[in-house]
């Protein structure tokens, strides 16, 4: 019986999650718009996350360039470091690393904030005054995430490439101009589009998952800890799985041979 009850609860939670995702889209262009809340969430999700995203991407780019230089130098192909770093960062590493940092910085904060509102009965108060929690609480966070994650990804990509440049030029003694020219050659429509479409989808999924677990918080401080942990873990798994699916679809759609 406990197993059946658990399955029923999981199905019920999945249904509520889909409802939040769908309602956040259906009510997106309905009044009121709560522009102040959107700007506040954009500041929290975007400007406040630039430093940590830049720091993580810097070291990721340096580590990637260092590993590639070490391997390629043994094959006499060290001049291709910039080309491989550029493709890897633009298509895959930049969007994924930025999304994972975004989960820890923004997704966890959104889940904890909404969970605190649930425990403090602030969401119930909104309903009493006739305010839709989806419009007031969920949609501003979804909009902020969908807008700011692509912006952070662009910054992360640039910092990642600069980290790779530092290692390639000052550690591996490669040509800086050749490094950048190799990257510029890889800024094709296929590569840029492949890396640009992912952050929009990641931002939407992360905000929906975080808001869902925040709205389903129950049981005081322990329940808040549990819901925040579930939001982070679920977001990480979903983002990585979605990244694989999107990569496979984009490679096929853009004509890459696998």
C-alpha cells in the first residue's frame, strides 16, 4: 500500500508541475504584469550572479585549455587548442556550466524564498486579496530566468575563452592571434545557434522546477530544507538530461555527422 501511495503522490506532483509550467505560459501576457517584481527578480538572477559565473567559467576555461594543450602537444597538434576550446565552450560547456551555477545561485534561492512565503502564509494572503500567485510569484521569476540566463551564458562563454587564452599563450607559449582567429572561424551559425538556444530552455526549466518545489513546501524548517534540496538536485538532473537531448536533436537538425 505504501508503494502505491507513493506512486500516486508522484503522479499528483508531476501533474501539478505540468500545471505550473503550462499556466506560466498561458498567463504570461495577461494583465497585470507586475513589472517591478520582474525587474527585481532580473537583478537578483542576473547582476548578482555575474561574479560567481565569471569565476567558475574562468577556471573551467583554464582547466580545459590546460588539458587540451597537454594532450595535443604530444601529437604535435597544439595549434588546434583554440579551435577545440572554442567549439566546446560555445556549443556545450558554456551553456551547461552557467546553467549549473545558476541552479545553485538562483534556483535554490527561488525555491527557498517561495517556500518561506508558503510557511509564512503569504501565498494564502495573496489568494485572499484576489491575487493570482502564478502571476505575482511564479511568472516574474520565470521571465527573469529566461532573460538573464542567456545573458550570463554569453558572459560565461567570453570569460571561459579568456581563461583558455591565458593558458594557451602564457603557459603553452602559443600564438594569441592564432588562438583568437581559430575561435572566430568557429563562430558559424550552427555553432552559435546550438549554444544560444539551450540557455532559454534551461532558464525556463530551472525556474519552473524551483517554483514548484517552493510552492509545495510543507513541514516547517525541515520541509524548507527538503524542498530546496529537491529543487537543486532535480534541476541539475533535468538540465543535464535536457542538454543531451537538445544536443542530439541540434546535431541532427543542423546536419552534423555523428
